[in-house]
């Protein structure tokens, strides 16, 4: 997925000299090709993410298209105030990339684990929130973000989980879900985003469930969610993000108003990690490993 990220940005910059790639002293090897080809369009703003957001806003006002890269614990979480006032308030075309979302930087502890970034950005007016699950969705969401010409937060989770899609996808401007498999209508349907889509597909194959990917969390298509609800007896959302303010909240807001449907929101519980450890360890600690998810979905569907 990181390779797709780098290649797509290089491809866009080749056609669009207005792109400026900014980093908060991160991701050097990721940007080697970009720096080689477009050295004057690359800015290392240093370990000063809040200041970097202000710089991006200024560049956007001058007609540039800033792509701002950082760890998601810092872009957007550390710089929410600057994103709100400098970028979102004036609807500036800045794309924010938050890498390492969720538990990717597991050994570095709570300071680098980001499970609240979607909640922070989804509540900002004019901000689009994207969460690709693989290299195919990554390429599609970056193109989508550039073409929007408005503020975007693109969440980058675990990068080495493999591809879900076998061919390019078209993203619905209204935030439509992408159907991955059709299963039993008498069972829960799974709506997942980012790193949890692969797990959802594995569970769907095991239990013969409907599965959708949500690469666009805001806006989230009302029609698409209601259609998913009509295909299933109930819905389950799965995300490597807090159960508050993320995909589960977005789905519940729609169905509670337009089509009351039983919903199980699976995500990070309302607590910090108790221990440091591997990525897989932290998924298990927070009940997001495949075995734990299956147990919760099975219990939900039997009640």
C-alpha cells in the first residue's frame, strides 16, 4: 500500500506541477523517487506539524496543492486546531495524510497509537475523510482527494496486509460502499474500513456474510448504507479506530434516522492500551483479532 501511495503521488505530480509534498521529518525512503524527480516540490518542515499545517494553508492560498504527510498521531491529531482554523474554515484544497493509524506503531505506546483521528476530522466542516484498505483503494482515494479541491484527511493504516481488490475501483462521489461479497440475507452484513477490511472479508468467507468496504467515511452515502441494511438481517461495523466517532458512528447516524436496524459497532474500546507489544498483540488486547471478532459477531447474531 505504501508503494501505491508513492507511485500515485509521483504520477500526479508528473501531470500537476502545482503539487507540493510536505513532511514532518518522516518517510524519507517513501519519497525518494518524488525528491529525485521534483526536488523543488518537496518540503521537509521538520518536527513541527502544527507549523507545517499553517505553511500548507499559505501555499494553498497561493494556488499550490499541498499534500501534507505525517504520522496520524500528529497529522491530524496534534494539529487539529490548525487544521480547523487554517484549512477547513476557508475550505482550502489541502490533502492531509496520516500514516500509521491505529496500532501500527504499537511498540511506541499511546503517544504514537492513533485511534481518534477519524473522530477528530469527521467533525470538522468541509473535511472529507478517506480510509483505503489496500493499494487499489489507496491509488483511487489519492486521485479522488486531488480532484475534490477541498480539505481531505486520508488515513493510512497497516500497509502490508495484502490487496483485497483485484482490479481498479471507482469511488462514488457521495461516499458509496464497495461490495466485496454477497452472503446470507438472514445473517449480519459486515461494513469495514481500512486495515479491518481484510479481516472482515476473511470472516465473511468463513460465515457466508455480506461484506462491504468503506474507503470514504465522510461523506458516507445514506443510500449505500440503507441498501446494505436491506440485504442483511443486521449490520456490523469493523474499524481499527475508537468505537466513538468513526465508521460505526457514521453508520448508526444514518440507520437510526432512516431505517432502524440492529447494529454492532466493533472497534477500539474506550480505553488506552495496557501494554506495548506487537501489532497483532494489540489487536488481540482490544478484541480486534479475527478470532475475537468472530466470537462477537456470532454472539450478536444469535441474540
